[in-house]
C-alpha cells in the first residue's frame, strides 16, 4: 500500500514538473511588445506557479503564444480593441487590430489561469468592442468647477500616484480605455507660459513637482492602454494672469464663479493658444484635449464662441509638434446667455465647424445624456438645454462620432449596480454615429472615502466602494454580449460565495429605486435632484407638494395631476399608482433575497453591501408611499376623493417609518453627516423632520 502511494506521489510530481516546464513563450514584433509590458507582467505574476515562467522569444517556431496585429475591419472607425484568441499547432494565437486589444487578450488569459484553467484548456474567444470610446469623467479637486469641502478634501489623495495606479488598474480591469480629467484651467498646473511668465502661480520647484506628477500619471495610463484627455471650461484663466495682465478678473480661483459673461482680448487668446501647444509638446503620453463652449462665454453668440476656440485652443493643438486628439463638447447654450439651450442653427454651426477642422483623427463630440442625470432612464429624454434634432447625424459624418456623457449626480454613498439598465441603454443608444460614453460626476470625486466609518473600511479609496458600478459599466461598454455569469462570478470571488446569482438579482432590483425617482421627478442640472438624498435645489427635501406637481422626465410615466385629469395614454404610460405598486413589489423581493443571503455565514464586507441593498429596499417602500400619498392628497384637493386627505396622512405616517429605517441603515457603517455639493452638512437624519412635516402638510392641507 505504501509502495502504491509512493508511486502515485511520484506520478503527481512528474506531471507537475512536466506542466511547469511548458511555460509561456511569447512571440510578437518588438514595436508591439513595447506596449504590452504591463499585461505581460500581470500574466507572469498570475500564473507562474501553475504553468511556469513567461518568456519572450525571437523565433516564432519556439513560441506557444503568438501575438499579431490584424487588418482594420472598418476604416471609417477606430481600430477596434476587441481580440481573437484561437488555438494553433503549438499553442495559441492572439490577434487584434491594435495593441490595446492584445493587452486585453493577455489579461484575459491571465484571468483564466488565475481561475484555475490549465494552459491547454484556455478558452478560445472572439470579442469585438461594442464602443470605441469608454471613458471615465474625473473632476480634479484643484481649481475645480464647483467648490466645497466635498471636493477639496480629495486634493492630497489626487496628488498621490499610488491612488492613480490603483484607479488605472481598476480601469483596465473593466475595459475603460480613456480617462478624462476636468478642471477650470488645467494648463497652468502643467506648463509655464514663456510669453506670459507671471501668469503662473507656481515656483520652478513647484512646477517640477507638478511635471513629475503628470508624467507619472500619463505614463501609467499609457502602459495600461488608457488614453488621457485634459478638459477645461472657457473662458477661465489663472488668478495671477488676471492680476498681472489686467484681464478676466472673474476667473480668480476664489472669485466670481463660473456663470456670466466672458472676456477676451489678444493677450488672453495668445496665452491660451500657447498653453495648449506647450502642454501637448511637454507631455508625450497625453492623448488629447477637450474644450467647453460654456459658462464663462456669456455675452458671446454661438458664432463668436466657435471662432474663439478656433483661434485659441484648436489653433494651439494644430501648432503642436505632434498629433493630439480633440474632444469637443457640444455647445451648452444656443444664445448669448450661460444657461442651457439648444437650436438647429447652433447644431448646424457646430457640425460645420467640426467638419472643417482638418484633423487627421475623428473628433469626439460630447452630449449629456438626460442632462446631469444619466441614470434616470435608458431612454434619451433630454440633453443639456433641451432635445437634439437629427442635425448632427443626418447625413452621416465621417469627421466625428458622438459620445454620451452619463453623469451621476444621484448616488455617491449608496452602491449601485444594474447590468440590465446598461444593456437597455446600449440597445437604445448605439447608433452608427455614436462612438462611446463618458461615465462620471460633476459634484463627486471618487478618491478619498469620507463616507465609511474608519473601523468598517477594508479598502483604500472611494471608487472601490462602487466596484460593481465600474465593473458593469466598463465591461458592457466593451462587450454588450457579456452575460450575467461574468458578474456573478466576480461576486462569488469577491465575497467567497458558492452562488452569487441571488446577490446580483438583489443589486438589479435595488438599483432601480433611485432611477425611478429621477425619472418620475423631472430633473435637469446637477442640483435639481439628488436621488439618494431625496432632495432638490439647494439641498431641500422633496416635500409632498413639490413631489405632486413636478413634471416627469421619462415620458413612460405620467405625473400625478395629469394622471388624475386623465391626460395620459394608459396603454403606453405607467400611472403613478402602477409605479408605486412596482416599487413596493420589487422592494419586497429585495427583502426576501436579503433574508436568504443572510441565512448563510457571510463576511462583514458583504454585510456592508447588503446593508446598502436594504437601504434601497426601504427607499423603494418610502417612494411608493410618497406616490400613493401624493395621489390621495391631490385627489382630495381636486374633489375626487373626500377621504383622500386622511388617506394621505395615514400613508405618509407609514412612509415616515421607512425614512427612519433608511436613516438607521445609512448610519450603520457610514458617518452620520457628510459634505454634499449643495449641502455641506448632509445627513438623512436631519430630513426626518421634513418627512414628518409632509404629514403636517397633508393634515392641514398646506398647499405652499
């Protein structure tokens, strides 16, 4: 018996040694290899213990993994960064139209090996990227568009390259391929003007530190196949420029804000043009720049705004020593004011301007999907200022591709993750003329975690809290056909679960509730709704009167007055009471799923996420009560239901209980009070009194 056991051990040892001796021998052209060092290092670190070392060979015949660049399938589009992994006589061949696709393929092999696959059992794959441009919007905390502690507290974290290394690792893991960095005037942090030296607020030593930071950031992004763009608002200048050269004093970093009339002269224009050129020349790994015809261009017509950026930023881009890409934000105002508006005339003007830029690469032209609240509905209802015509798209242009900016001003504290929402969005908004999406917030920076109580935090940075948010968005933008099994497996790995299906289902249901509010309670710019806080302008609680009278955003729904008046299509629109029933039903399903998940032994980290899901369930119950109370109270006011007032009081009293429960759940693992852009001392607890006042409004029929 001992002899048999001994022989068995010898056989296992022999097989193990034989498997390790195989190794991975990569062959590819040197120019391709230079862009794959990050992926090769990841591959080596993930699989050395299972199949041996990774080596690069110069003879194709020795290789068991051959990397090739394939011909571009669609010359009118970008080089697609999908990949094809197929078996060959000696091992595998990995091909793509670009080096980024090869990088993704290598990372896929690494992931398969890490999940236990042997070298000979690597799964063949053929993936074509759904969208070419898969970007994250990241507002920088210095000279930021808005101001407040919720932004400035991130400054130290955002100057730390360790943070960016972690963030970029997340991006490449989830197939985001572009990082857009937003700032009122990013150029003064990157270069010093030679013609206007006094415009810089920094010493030479300080500028050297900034240069080291940017060089490090852009190089790390380049290594991971992530393009980088710096994007500004116009017309903003350093405070030092305003003081030294007597222009645009509104642009002070501590000054008059971002709305209002702009100022321009030959000095301002020469400075802006030079700064763009210097920046592109200085930072070889910076992909491109973006521009905004927006807030501080008040008093200028659309024609004047277009001419200004042509003379300054676009001229500066063209004068650079190398090519750089351009992201052109669609005009935010059709008139001379700083607010949002659209017009066919402005659309034609912008289209003609972009088509005549004479740039080698396509321009990305950005539009805000459903204005500041991209997670309201998968259906497009509005952009910044109104609704677009088909002027940008008909006839089709070969000079630019549209990009949807999917803003999130609705949930920062509570986690979100619904792949079905994204799939439906892609089904409705992936026309030939659309090149991709930018995902991110204006009022929240995902850097320092200032929400979680320190004793409960097992992660380093804020974006790690929303890991599922980034995973579903990035991977589905890359591969529309990726199934739920991919996300279920990620959940199982993260929380050491045998089956993650129930948890993903709970996340899908939970994530619908904030979207319901933002679709039903029509919103435009940032502060018009903050869904998780149930607040509107200036951080005010959405009281029952405001809730009743607000128009919807998504025309799939109907607001309460139109519903009671019969002004809606019952076959095409969901009534308020149907919406309330659906929210309650699906929240009850969440509760049942939570009971099943908690019946097993789970980790503390998972319990924290389950608490967020439970918060959203109670949020759904509260939303349902608010809708029903609104219908009852308005029915009383319109003389439809004499008992409507009493019904509203009873329903709102029940709703108060859900709000209190939400508050307790929110404070279980998070700090009680936190800065939010429009309320620097936000808490759910302080709005308990507002939920109580709703009852008083109904009881005393207080209309205002």
